[in-house]
């Protein structure tokens, strides 16, 4: 068969099968992909957060904070874990205050450390020149706290203690909240309130320690964060020597009158104690200076005490 006839037959076969149209479509797609690759290459880099969260099983997830830490959280927790998993941030106003209050080489004490969000933030801020002491009574939270310190490589200057901060060295009944682990406390709440929250609690025995004894070997103390679900009166009673030796120390504590009463103390006792220690008080949420009368009128807040 003459070559020209073979060529014409091949053309007719290609047209019949649509091969020429397919080739043109493939070439068009390749051109578009090349253009897309050029456009993507010119886009700014995507933010590094979030990476994860990653579920590890056994009710444990790894999350990234917005300031650079990697943390394990208990996925059953209905208080802190949802915020860290989805936002990488917990209590932005307290986070911001700590970032302004702590500096390189300082000493930070985290009382009621939970799984270590503020412990790790404090470690980042003080650096290897500083020291961090974390105190957490809840056995399971304290275990996660210790793991988080190791994961972030700050174990050389962060010390964790699975103990309750108290007014005497003793053994203490501590009520473990199942779904709001961070609200576990030496106090308890009414059964109706527990039902409303969809939570339960179980008592365990923990070691309680006077912070003056625990902190006596520190060179100094610069910032103390206290979040102990109503045990603030006992914490301050156990800090008398430390605060007397460190007049520059600033204490940020949670103000929750109902929780204080659940432990068996009164809000007025706490106000009298911090005033006796010579502190001036400022409400963190507003920045306003407050006295005892104004504080008694508030159902909740975070208070910065300084001298």
C-alpha cells in the first residue's frame, strides 16, 4: 500500500477515535497545570499553625499552641482541651499578661498547673537562665504535665510536683472531676450542679505541701500563678515566708467566691490575707485597681497582686 494512502487511513482512524481531540485536550490541561504551578509557587507561605491535632489513642491528643509549644491533652476534658485542640490558646488575657510579666532569667511558680499550658509558656519566657516550678494535685493531670515538660525539652529548668498546695504538710482528700478535670478540688459542689454539668467526681488522697517548704531552696521568686479551685486561702497561708523574702514577687490568682466557700473558707478571709501581706490588687480583665469591697461584689475574675 502506498505510503500516502496509509497516512490518509491513519488520519481517518485518529479522527474516528477522537485521538486528535484527546491530544489537544491533554495539551490544554498540561498548559493549565503549568500555569497553576507557577501561581502556587508565587503564593506566600501558609502559617505553621495548626499542625494537628493528632489523636494518639487512650483519650490523648497532641496539640500545638499558638506560641510554639506542643502539648498532650486529655480529650475527655470539657474545659481546657477543646480550646487547645481547636484554637491553640487558653485564656488569652492571662496568656498576654504572662508574656508581659515574665522575662528571661526569672523564676516562675505555677500553682495548679493542670497539664502545663502556663508552665510551658513560663518556661519559654524565662528561658534556660530561669527556673519554673509546677505544682499539680490531680494525679492524671500531673502525669501529663510531666510528659509535656519532657516533650518540649525544658526538663532541665522546670520541676514538677504532684502535690496539693496547702496550709500544712498533710494528706488531703481531693475530689477528682471526671469531665472537668481542671475543676477538681479539695472542695465539692452540690449534686444538682454536678448533674447540670454532666459531671461526676470521685475522692482520692493526695499529699499536700506548704509552698514555703517546697520553694525554700529557690534563689528568688518573681511571678506566681495560683489557680487552685477555691484553695487560695490555704495557698497564701503557706506562702508567707516566700512572699516576705521576695517583696518584688507578683501573684496572679483566680477569684471565685463560690469555689472558696466549697473548700470551707470565706472570700473575706482571702481578701484580709492578701491585704495583710501588703498587696495592692488589680483586676486582670479590666486593668482597674480594686479594693476588697469591689472584689467582694464580683462573682469571678483574675486578680494581680503586687507591692
